[in-house]
C-alpha cells in the first residue's frame, strides 16, 4: 500500500515543454529582367501555424502490445479522478478503494459493487484516509484515518525536501460496518498506524507503525489484540500482504546503505518523512523469521501481491524507465528469479490484486486518462 496514490502520481507525470517559435524565413531578393519593369509576385501568405497533431485517443479497454496475460478487453470500473488501492471482498463481489472525488481535497474510502455498479462512501468524509481492506465475512472494513486529529486533510509533505512520503502520526486504524456506520478505533496511539491488510485465513492483520520511532511491520489478532513487531532493520518496512496460505508476508522496504544514507534517513524520519525512490521487495514468515530479499534493482518497487500459486509475486516498479517516471506491473518468483514485465503502459500501472482462483486481476492505471493524473480501476481476465 501507499501513503497516497497521489504522492506517487506527483512524480510520474512527465514534464512538458513548449516548442520554440519558428525562426524567420529567409527570402531571396527579387530578380530584375532587361529594361522591363520588374514583375513581382503577390506575396504568398504564410502557412497557418498549427499545433502538433495529437495522437489518437487510446482505448484503455484494449490490452497493449506485450500484455499477453490479459485476455480480451479490460473492464474500466471508475471514470476520472484519483482512484486506487482497490481490493476484493472475501466473496469477491465488491471492491474497497480510496478515491478523491465529490469535491474532497484528499482520499476517502469507498466500496464498489462489481455486479450492480453501486459506489458508496464508507469513511466519514473528514480527515485523510488510506489503505482499506475487508474483514472476514465482509461485514466490516478496516482503514486508516486522521479524522480524530482534524477535519481537514492536514498539510501536505514539504516538497522542498524532494520527493518524500509523509507518514502522518495522526493516522490510526479504524473499522466500520460495510455501510460506513459504527466506526470504531482498532489501533490508536502515538505514531503512524496504517497500511493494514488481512490474512486470507481471517485470523490476523499486518500493519505498519512508527510507534517505536522507525516505520516497522507489526502483526496482531483480528480483534486488534496481541500486537507484535516483526521487522527490526533500520529503515522503512511496509505495504505488506499475506500469502494465499496465510503463512508468509511480502512487503516493500527501504533500508539505508552506508553512514551518509543512514544519517539522511534518520533526519527525515524524525519529521515523519521517508524517501521512497528506492524500495526493494522482501518475503518472510508471519512470525518475522526467514526474511529474504526478492528484488535488487535499486528502483521503486511497491504494491507486491502473491499470485494464487503462492510462488510468484506481482508488483509495480519503475525499473524499466531510466527516468523513473513510468511504473508497470511485473511478475517475479518469490526467490527473485524469472521476472517478466506484465504491463506496457507509458504512465502508471499499480496496486494489483488477484482473485483467489487467479482468473481476474484488479489494478489501478493512468491508461486512457481523460485528464493528466486521472487514475482509474480496471479488471483484467488473467491467463498464465
């Protein structure tokens, strides 16, 4: 999960530049002929200047060249605005996602019924929200929110520090009924508590917290009890998801390398900031043992999710773009071998999740955006 899809999109949109105006054209001097008066051709009008031809709109429902895992057309579920982190309910008839819409200044939590198309806001409309997930039986939803601290979205991160994520210490984890009523605190206290996901077994929740001063992964029972820290390496650890059998976790991490990088990290984390320009993927057992690094490309790899076979991981990465602006989906074995690129969109694809049978993939994408920065939710029929 991400602190906010908007934070990612801010660095993804390509910069634009105006073409310089045409330089003045040189004209040949008029040629005279014998004693007759020179004949002059009437001045020819300058050709009208036209804007460069815009490429024809791309149908976002049509898989792009190379997207061999997508069978048939994609189904676009949202249309405009910023919509991301869409995750299936246990019965796979609904999605819960975060969206900036209805005049809101920052993300709120919504559900979408896949058969009926109905969209309903679950969060209160106050504060900033992120990272929602269905609890077992789909009767309740958990998500993180800052609404207890302020009605507004709180100040954005200080971009004078470069591209950074803000781990707002005002974030706590709440649950609410699937209709948005009966909001209850689940994890509250000092520090950032967010990025929570639920085990397919329905018994545990993993989440990220800065309660001990460093952003680490924690696990707890489904009722919020018996919270226990899993990671202990200096640096950011977060965005964890369970394996299909509930025995392992896959997550993203940024561990400083060298004294200079560590000093810069510690300076930022004191201000509740992290720099996500290098995130590698890791796997470990749910008790925190057998931690193993999966990727080692030095790029921003995030939003990992296990394939239903439990042996492969799908994730988003900017590794194929030298400028680091374009994110695509990739598939890799959990031992770091056999990587292949899944999507070939020239802007952003991320936040993938499979149905349990592996036949459907939900993900967020900028493809076919009517307005730059629009992120929409898509369903794809998956074939291996």
